[in-house]
C-alpha cells in the first residue's frame, strides 16, 4: 500500500518538478527547453518500486507467518 501511495504521488510530482528544473536550466544556458518524459523509463520505475516493496517485505512476512499465534497472544 505504501508503494502504491508513493508512486501515485511521487511519479507525477517528479515529472512536474523535473520538467520545471530542466526548463530553468535550459534557459540559463540559452537553449530551447523541450523537456520530454520517457514513458518506458517511468513504467520501469513504477514496476521496480512495487518489486522492491515486495522483496523488502518478504522476510518479515515469512517470520510473521511462522510465529505461532499462541506465543504472541500469551500474556504473563
């Protein structure tokens, strides 16, 4: 869920900020700013974020699945 929220907010924000920064830089060196967004690269970043989130969660998920619930719920 965190990866979804991060990509939904971060990708459009990153594209907008990147375009503005490139236009600012291009104007400072006196060239015509024509920022483009490589769609394939953006898709790779989105897919990579979801893969990384699942890989990072694999070990804690496995440990939690093997822990007996009685052991966790017992109070002393």
